[in-house]
C-alpha cells in the first residue's frame, strides 16, 4: 500500500494499541529499540490508538530515517499497549516493502507470547542462580545463534521464545519507567540497616513514589506534569524528584557520583523471609542512597511503629545484611545477563547492517559495539552495586552465580536452624504443659531424644544443620509431635485449664514454624539442584505486563 500501512487489532481483551516508530542516527548504535529515538505515529484519521476486537487504523510511513553517514534505514515499528507502551511485537519494514505492504494484524496469540517473554525476563532476574539462568548466561557468553535457539528449545515453558524479543522486552524495562508500575501508582518502601546510623530495619527510611494520570494516553517521554517520580526520606522529611534511565532511578542522570542510584529488578520475597506467604515475583529497587545500601519493595505502608506490615513481614530481620548482599548479587547478575543480551543483539545488528559475518571491518565494528556497551554497563554497576569493586560481573558471571547460590543456600540453612530449634523447643514446651504427673516414660524418651538435636542445632556448623535436614529431622520431630498429641488426648480430662492453654500455645508455635520449615527445605532442595526457577505452569504467580486498563 503505497500511501501507508494498516494495523488491525484483533485482540479479544480491552487492549488499545499504538504504533511507535523507533530509530537511531548512530552508524554503529549501542542502544536498541526502546532505548533509541521514539515517536508515536498518529493514524490518517488522527486517532492515536487502535481499538480492540477488530479495530483498524491506517498509518502513513514517516520520513525515511538515515544514519550520520546518510545511509537510509529500514523502518522499525513497535506495536505497543496504549496504556503502558509495553510492547506486543516489533515489525521491521525494509524500504523495498513500503510500496507493497498492506499492514499488520495483532492477535491474542501475540499477547500470550510476549507475556511469556516478560515472564522469562522476570524469572531470570528473580532466580539468577538457577540452572535456567546459569545456562542462559553461559550460552550468551560463548554460544552461536544455533546454540541460543537450542537453549530456548530445551527450556520448559519457553521453547518458542526468541532472543530478539528478549531484547525488545528488556529495552522496555531499561528505557521507560512505566513497566515498573504496570499502569498504576506505586510506592517502594526503602529499608537499610545502616542508613545514617539507623539500626531499626523493621521501619522504612523513606519511599519512592510513582504517580500518573493513568486515565489519559501516556507519551514516549514521560509528561513531567502528569508523571512524577519522587523520593521522600523520613529522617529529614525531604522530598526530591527522581529521574529514570537505564532501568535505574537517579537523583541526577548527569552526576558522576549520584546521591541516589536504585536499579529496578524482580524478586520473590519468600526467598529472603521466614514467611512463606509472599511467593509472587514482584518488582523491587536496590542500590545506593547517600552512600548506603538500600532495598525497596512495592507494598503497603507499615501499619505501626513496630513495623507490622513492613520489613518484618518481608525479611527475617536478623539476617538483613545477608539478605541485602544476596539481593545485590541478584541485581548484579541480572545486569550482566542483560549486558550479554545487548551485546548479542548489537553484534547481530552490525552484521545485518553491513551484510557480512566474517570481514575484518565487520568484526572490528562488532568489537566496538561490545566495548561501548560494556563501558556503559560497568559505569552503571559501579554506581548501583558496591560489590562490583570485588566482583567482575561481566567477566565472571558464572562464578558469581555460584557464589550467590552458596550464599542463598547458607542463608536458608541458618533459617532452617532457627526453625528446627523453635520446633524442638515447642515440643519440649508441649510436654512440659502436660504436667509432670502426666509425663510417662514415652514422653521422657522424647525429651531425652530432643536434647542432642537441640545441642547440635545450637552449636553445630552449617554442615551439621544440613546433615540434620538430610536425616529428615523434620519428619522425626513430626513423629514426636504425633506421640505427644496422642498422650495429650489420653490425659486431657485430667489437665487443668492452664495446662490446656499452655499446650495449645506450644502446639500453635510448633505448627507455624514447621509450615515455614517445610517450605525452606523445599527451597534448599530446589536451590541445590538448580531447579529454583519457576516454569510458566509453576506455583509462582507473574502479573501480566500486557493487561487492559485498570487490570491486575
């Protein structure tokens, strides 16, 4: 169609679509798709979006783009959700196709597919030490196109994912802040054990707030009047505006040493907590604020000064530093993997543009791309992740994945120690609550058996704790608990109300801690085997990125 191209929206959900023209004048670009120049195209009827369920609009081709050498470039159109600008697909049109192209039809299948791509990115970020993430990093570092295709073909739940679409979704998260809130206002409450001598990790030190008028169409450059990102610190009650670039929230993009550099990523809170109820993949921010390590979750405000609903509901407070170190490892690994994706895509772009796979000139250009992207990523890492001074994330990512995995396992072993100690103590309390006159030989034998377990838990190394788990100590404690309850039933008519109350309290404590312990032990098995990443059909919930307005 010489005068333009049609876009038909056959999506069955209430999802309006827009067309974004993306381009760059750089001869050898190091930023792609959403990170390049963007402009929304208005249809021939002045409509900005295409309605769902059969809506169709005609769009004129923009003026032909050229790079700085004057070379004419093909068109690259991102078909995106109007409410968040999240991509559904990218359509490349060569100049030779302009006269004959009729248009594009967008379907439910494409929405399902791109949600799977976003799911993959979130899964890698939330479980960066899993076999899925380790294998992905490995194949990106040294693999060929065929190796990468084979990786996806063998990855359960992601067999049809393409690396180019991973780059598309990753560039969206890096370039635009909309993806971190998914079409609704949000607050990320910030925690830091050592922030300005603050040691009360159960209370937030401040929050990042993102607000917008979501009832009106958004723009490729956030409207500073409608879309606002701010940081409020509680120690001085100050609020400052923040900027967003490279997937990171900054107090100033221009500063060599920013006061605020908090990078967005994804996490499963239950990886760091004694509470196993928060098993969804959620966005979080982490990095540097005024020289301190800071972690932030998008959640409701704490209910009171004791932190109920805040940090204590998210992390096991005594292991804050360890949890923070692990989260910093995670974001560093995630950034490194995104770097490898960018380098792969950049080299492919150079080869396609210069039409050669093996000439010296093309190889030289590919090297320039890698070095430029690496310099940019290293600069961001140094501002966000303090560990980068000791760890070469871009050079030794597999080794760092191993170190993070060890840290994650050891953290869970320490939590398991606490859980098993509490469970054993609760059983002792249950027997005590029966009353001395009701403790028969069987109950005394249980008390005698619990003593060495409690001693080993209190004094043993992590290997000892691991050994106790391998010996199915949880199952043994449950057997003891069953026998204790049977004894209670036999003597309940002779127990006082106070004894019954004490017994119930001890049993409630036991049941609560053992529920968490079973969850922790499942995580330990998954971590050890590299199976902690969740496939699409797994129990981990992912909020769909492509959703109707107001949808969850």
